[in-house]
C-alpha cells in the first residue's frame, strides 16, 4: 500500500519542523561557544590585575 496524502503532508511537516529545530540548535551552539569564549578569556580581569582585591581574602585563585 502507498502513502496517503495526509501521511505525506505529516511527513513533510515533520521534516520541516526537524530542520527548524536543527537551525535553532546550531544558533544556540554558536551562542554558547561565544559566551564560553568570553568567560574563559579573562574572568574579572584577574590576569591583567584589573580584578578587585578582596580585603583579608586570598590574592589569587578567585574570580566573578
């Protein structure tokens, strides 16, 4: 037996939805990678000395 018109439409709708969701996943992956790059570059200026010092606290190994 062949596919009915309704089954073909549902299959096309499903393929379209999957394609849309894949586009959203790709966009979110790019955003996460960008955010991770920004976070990992220099958290709070610790490496440049621009980070605020904690009074009475450790001088290194802290951020954000």
